[in-house]
């Protein structure tokens, strides 16, 4: 299982919200219309699809750890 670190460049986010639709436990669009990461790190692979869906490429997801299944 992998662990992913989420970074959002809020200066380029346009608030399309696809990230929050695909990974609502990790992303939300605030009242200002800009996406926010609800967590800094997660093991949910849905964040990869959420980042890929961002039309502004404002989201970076890095794999920071991988743990073998026991």
C-alpha cells in the first residue's frame, strides 16, 4: 500500500471541483471557489485520479511511502 502527499497550487486552481467529486475525503472546494486539501497525506489511490482530472494541473500527488502487505 502506498502513501501519497497532496499539494495544491491555489494560485492556478479555478475551482472546477473534479478533485472533490473524485476524492471527497481528500479535497473540498471552499466558499472562495478554490480547492483545498483536507489531508496532507493519504493511502487512498483515488487522489491520483483526482489530480489527473484537474484541468489546471493545480494538484500534485507524490508517492512518499510504500508498504508491503503482510
